[in-house]
C-alpha cells in the first residue's frame, strides 16, 4: 500500500491553545498585580486553570475556528455529532431516521461523494456505500469475534495506513475501501456490543 500521511494539523492547534492559555494567564497576572499591589502568579495560575476547565468546550470551539474556519470547524462539529450519535445507538428504535440524519450531516459538511457510512448490527449490514451491495467485499468488513478491532477506537480520524499496520486481520476491508472507493480516513463508531460501524472519508476532506 502507498504510505498515507495525515494532514490534520494538530501541532498548529496545540500551539494556538498554548498561546491562548498563556494570554489568559498573563491577563490574570497583570490583574492580580493591579489589585494586590504585586503580582500573584499562583492566583493567576489557579484562575487560569479554573477558567479553562469550566469553559473547555467553548475555548476549544473558538480555537478550532481560529485555526481554520473551514475544515477544523466542521471536524469539531462532526466530533460532537458523532459522540451524540454513539450515545443514541443503544436507545434508538427508528434506524431510518437515525441513518438519514447522519447522511444529511455528512453531505452538508463534507460533500456528497467524499464519505460513506457503514453501520453493522449483529453482523447484519444496516447501511453501506451503494457499490458494496454489488459485490462480496462487504463480508470482509464484518468484525471478527474475539479479535482486536478498530471499531473500539475513540471518535477520531484515523489514517487507513495506520490501521493497516495495527489490525492485519482487517486488511481486506482496508484494501477495498482504498482501492474501490479511494477512502483514506476512518472514524470508528461503537455504540454497544452489538452495534459497530465506521465513517470513511476521502483525502479531499483536507482540501
């Protein structure tokens, strides 16, 4: 397989976070010097930690938009959507509505032909890329019992090349995703013991 390097700029995101945290600390540091007649670094540090902890989600959303108003904003919204979707997998009875909601979200934020949604319950395919219904590759996508699985990963983008190395048993699945659909990234879904799945994306989501 051809080496695929992820281009999600996490170092840049971390750098922005550190700069904003340092700016918050500096603000509290100067404020303490004004109020207490001398700097109080411990007070400034405590207030910074408190503010960051209480408003972590809001700060992260703000930083994501600063880093990139396009992809990173959609990525952060997608993570929140996927987390919500995972929580509802165990409770939902209306699969059609749930699947349509996910399809609409992907189409709106990532484009109609740049992603696919695979969901499997008790080894029965609930939804897949339309082309997979015409051949036998979907059988290679079903999770194997008592084997290390990429489906248990957290809600993040994983390059297929990385999962190729970590999960040899699933290489037929990864090969089909890359060769037949040009997918390069996977986001695992794991709602319960019986419901698993993943979202697949092409490399064009980076552009």
